[in-house]
């Protein structure tokens, strides 16, 4: 088992039955998430008659509090087998989400409950991502990680294309609460799929010294990432890039649905169609790395993705404006579709096996916190300057993010401890 591959698993593009079950579970959960996309704000507005401030708090404060709650979970996950953690976080998300339709049916749904559920789901999402990265690194050898991450990225964009239109149809027919129930069911099916993947998993790393939790464990993920010459700039650049891109979404919605007069279906179309670019990009990632090398693809795709968002500041009314948004979003998403699986693979290769969960947890917590902070800041800028100047400022700042990409291939990462088994080969 030292090679990190189950005996008899086929080589090449066939990644084996355990990964197949994991992939299916990921697809089911992702589809459920996109079916329920925007359901909580709609419930807050339509059912609870919440105002703009409450809806903003639901989106930003819920994510920020969930990120804070996930901080101590990284060390907890690190020294446990990851498969049971994946199943447990799926079940937690399922149970938390089911409380919403249950309370609605009983006439007892409150805004506080929506906020608490969003916090629990956000914390469980971060924990699941950290555990899934460590699980994947232990399940597959290094040579298969890019193929696996490309398939997961492709699936993510496919569900992005399919989920929101289906969710919108369900909301129109049955209301937003039904899509929350569908999301809960998807997490239950995901838990069953991960359970069906089998019990194979390398033993987790042993907790050092006394075996008891230490305060320093909470910061170990950040120490690991910031101490690595290859990961440090990528970590900072990814947090800034993702935060600025997400911060512009509400401003673009205000601009398109307000002064420019686009209909909601046009706004949805402007983002659904370009998601095809993510599907194309994720399929190109592996061939491009094979031909040009990991570092070149990482830096070129990471640089190209930063060139597009500034174009959103020039969005105008009518068909021309709609086509401009679709073109900008297609280019951005295409580059991200290439960059994301290459980045995920590079990250897994460089993180020592005994720190994967903590490092990935720190990465997700930082990204979510940066997104919440920048979204709030750009909301204030949009109020003061107007949405178009705020979009332009974000686009200009994004042009500087390629400076935070690794400029040259970093020295090889130190291998993880032998006790991590197959994972140390990732």
C-alpha cells in the first residue's frame, strides 16, 4: 500500500472505484448546493420579510461566523480518519438544512434560525473541504491528483450550469423552501456515496507529544502555508483574487438590475452561459500541464484570469451590454477552470501529509474571511462612489494579483512522515 494505490486499481485515466464513489458523492452534493443557490435570501425576503441589512448579514456574517467556527476543527480533523469526518459533515449539513423546511411547515421559522443554519453549514463546508483534500491525497498517488482535481472542477462547473436554472424552476413552482430540502437530501446521498467508497484509507498522522490538543495546533495550518516559498504567494494571491471577484458580484447585480434595466432572467443568463468556460477549462488543464509544465500553466492561467474583470466597469444597456458581461465572464471562468485544478494539485503536492487538513482549513477560512471583508468594503464603496467606479477599482486591483503568483518553480516540498502512509506520496 506504500504507493498510495489500492492493489488492482487501473492506471491512467481510470482512477478506481473508491474515487468513483467519492466523485459521485461530490457531484450530488454540488448539484444540491446549486439547486438551493440564493434560497436563504429569498426565504428571508419572501417569507420573513427581511430588509436589505438583514439579507446582507445573512450572506456575509453567516459565512464569517462559519469560518471562525471552523478554525478549531482543522486540528481536530487532522488526527482522525477523514472518511468518517466527511460522512459526519455531510450528515450535519443535512440535519441543519432540514430544520428550515420543518420550521416553515410548523410556522416557526425565524431569521435567527436561518442565520444559525448558515453558520453551521459554512463551518461544515470548510471542514468537509479540508478533510476531502486530505482524503484525496491519501487515496490517489501524486500522478493522478491532477486528473482527479480536473474531474472535480469539471463537475463543479457542470452543476453550476444545471443547478440554478433547475432551482429557479423549483422555486417558481414550489417555493424556495423546497430547494433547501433538496440540498439537504443531496448531502445525505453524498454521505451514502462516501460510505460506499469503502474503508480504505491510510492511517492518520499521530498527534505529537502528549496527544492532547494544543493552542498552537490552531495556527499550524497558517504556519505551514506561509513558511512554504511556493504556497505563500499563491495563498495570499488566491485570497485577494477570490475576495475581489466575489465582492463585485453584488455591485454588478445592482448595476444590471437597476440603472441598466436588465430583467432577472437576463442577469441569470449572463452568468449561467459563461460557466461553460469552466467546463472547457477544466478539461484542458491536464493536457496543458502535460505539454507546458505545471508552473507555466499555473502562472499563465493565473495571470490571464486577472485581465477580465475590469471590463465589467464598461457594461452598458441592451444586447451589447449583456454580450459584454457574458464575454468577460466566459474569459474569466475559462481561465479559472484551468487554474483551479492545477492550483489544487500543486497545493496538495506541497503540503506535508501530516498537515493537510489544517493547511486546507486555514486556506478556506482565510479565503472566506477575506471575501466577507472585501464584500462589505466594496458595498460601502459602491454606496459612496456608485457601482461602476467600485467595479473599476476592483478590476484595477485585480490586475496586480499576478504579482502574487510564484515567479519560478519552488524547491520540492519536504515529504511527509512515513506514518502517513500513502498520503506522503501526494
